[in-house]
C-alpha cells in the first residue's frame, strides 16, 4: 500500500449557459499512488467551444493514459510529456479549425495536474485555477494567464496605480490559450510540489471563481474532514446560492490526500442548526459528519 491514497470526486454543471463548453476527465486507479486530471474550458461560440474543450481533453488524456502504465518511467520526463501533450492538443485544434470554417477562432484553456505518490506536477494554459488547501489556507498554485494577473504585477511593482488598475478594461481577457497558433505562456514547473496528508487539491474551470477565494477557503475549512464528494457538493451549493444569471459552466475535480490506513466515513446528513453570533441568530447547514479510522497497530 502507498503511503498516500487519493479520495477524488468530479462534478460538472452547465450554470446559466445555453451549452456546456467545459470538458473534464480523470484517472485514479484504486490502490495506486498515481493519478491525473485533465480539464479544458472551451471558447469560440456555437459548437466550437464545446468541440475545442473535448479535443484538448481527449488528446492530453490519451497521452497521459498511454504513459501511465509505469509511473517510474514517466516521472523523470513528465515535464516534457506534459508540454508535448499541450502542444499536440493545440495543433489538433488548429487542424480542426482549418477543416471546419464555422469553428474559426475556437480555443480552450488547459489544466492537467498529475500526482505521483506525494509529488504534484502540472501543465496549464489559460485561467483555469489549481488550488491547494493546507492547514486552513487556500493557495492558487498555477499561473493565471489573464490580463488581470499582469495588471496586478504592475501594481505590486509600483508601475501602475491601484485606482488605475481597478478601472482598466477587459481584465478577464486571456493572455495565453490553446487556439492552434503559438502558445504565449505555458505553466509547467520543472520541480514537483510535495504534498502532505490531508491536503486538498481543486482543479476547476473559472466558473468556480464566481465565488471569491475567501468563500472557497471558508467552505473548505468547514468541510476539510469530509469526503471529496461532499466537498465538491458543498462548493457547488455555494455557487448555486448566488443564483447569478451570468453563471458560467462549472467543472471541478476535488482530490483529498489520505494517509495509509486513513479513511473518511460519511454519516447521514445532520440537518440545520442555529447559533447566536454577535447578538444575531444564524443558520448553519451541517452537510455531513465524518470520522477518521484509526491506523491499525503494527504487527510485531
């Protein structure tokens, strides 16, 4: 048995869009300390965005699946493999667009985290976030290839005033995306991030960012002992509570790292309780309580 095992859950929602332009796939085999997720957020209008995300996920997933038989051989060259998969998917998009004139301008983001035991690698292009929740703190791991990220850098460097930055137009415009041409930016770190027991990873499309990172962190703090499926459900409910008429497609994969012999055991929903805070009554919905199984004693 591996020192770490993975509890995973995927979800995908159409939001308030007319069509689903996200695509999501994962491969985590029981008992193996290896797995990966591939997520793409398509764009291009009509059926183009839908097709773009499917092409990207299909091509990258296929490459990783072909290489997954021996993680020990894959890991030394994983950066090259991930970058190569992104480049190949990008070329496939370009070829499809040339063959189908109605799909001109199609494109997609890419996010593909790969876990090998306690080591996390990834490749990403675009703005789909990869989050780590550890010790009560939420951190974005991958680069944000959007204009807003560049503006924030200019502000932090003292090149742009904060007031000017707040009024800058088109901040959601992507600075890198797979569209069949040159890829402006690829985030693929050479060294892995080492993970720990009870870390929670979230790979998501930008539909999750309709709630703030503070809200995401708050949900995870409350749900950190829950299963990956319950965490995914809680985040989705938080989005749905907004009832935002502009809610984008939402797709995500939640990965919770468990120690050897550790498991989460969900119990029935416990309903809603009321507590008093600062002289006001507030309701809290308890989605589930979980218990942690004790590790078995070592055999002498």
